[in-house]
C-alpha cells in the first residue's frame, strides 16, 4: 500500500532538522524523509546528479510525495560576509550565493516537482527570505543574498505556472520563515528582531503548509501566511 511522504531537503541544517521533527510529530504523514549531504543517498545542491538520484529513489518507492520542503540556503559564503556596499562585491562569492540559493532549488524543482501527485493537493515549498523582496527593500546592502533570493522567488513563480498545467491542485510557494536562531543567522540578527527558535519556526511552517490552497500557488508568504511583496 502506498504511503504518504513528506520530504525535507537540507535536513542536516538547523531549521531542516527541526522540520523533520515537527513533521514527524504533527504532520500526519506515514513517513518523513530527510535529505542532505549526509543522507543515503546524499543530496548536494551543487551536484545535479545527486539531486536526480534522490528523486529517482523516491519515485521508485511508488509512494505519494504530499509535501516537499526545501530548507537549504546560505548567507555567509566561505567567510565572506553580506556586502554593505558595491565596493565589497566579490564575483566568486556572488556566484556561490546564486548556486546555492537559486540554482540549487531550481534543480530541486526540476527533479522533485514531477514527484507530486497530478490530481491531489500537494505542496512544494522552498525557504526564501524577506530581504529578497524588491518592493520591501528600503535598507540596501546584502547584494548577493538579496539578489539570489529574488531570483529564487522568480523561479518559484515561473515553476508554479508550469506545475499548474500538470497538477492543478498542487502548490508551489516561497516561504519566509522569519529570523531563526541557527548557524546561518548567527552574527547577523539585528537587535529588536523577533528571533525565534528553529523548533518554533518549523512548527509555524508545517502549520502554514497544511493551510495553503492551490489558489496561493506561486506566491511568497511569511510564516503566518501573509503575502510578502515581490
């Protein structure tokens, strides 16, 4: 008998591990599959063959992937801090940001969106960031991270259009989890922000994923379901 699966990509990270725990505890799925560089088989966003191999392994099971959560992302690349001005731009660091924050998730959509059931409600969600919003950018700075997340948002929007033709009940969205206390945000969270634990952020995201409707596919939402401007 086919099982209902939830899949978390980036399960080795702080919020990814918390998502696996939250889904196992409150998601209502038969099984939660965590994928990442340490999983079996491993998944490395910078190596498309590993992305395809993991998707093929899931397809071979014959189970239904009802929820796929991409919890990957990078802010500080190999010691390079987010830029405060244009003079700090480094092309290699910017390319790395795009490789992990935009191209990697695009490869996930390429290989994992076909796993979603064609006639039933299902969700693919990737973690974006509010600073990727062009309309909400009033402070400047953080060029590479902002641009890579803006690119991710456009990729999600475009993929949702194609997905709707094949699976009209499927949902493909970008989610902002809020500021989460993880290794990614250490040293960058500003005073006065509502910094939440990975466990709380994961619980909010799991709850939101369960409430999303097909009409919301292609959108960009915060952890409470409020629309964030592009």
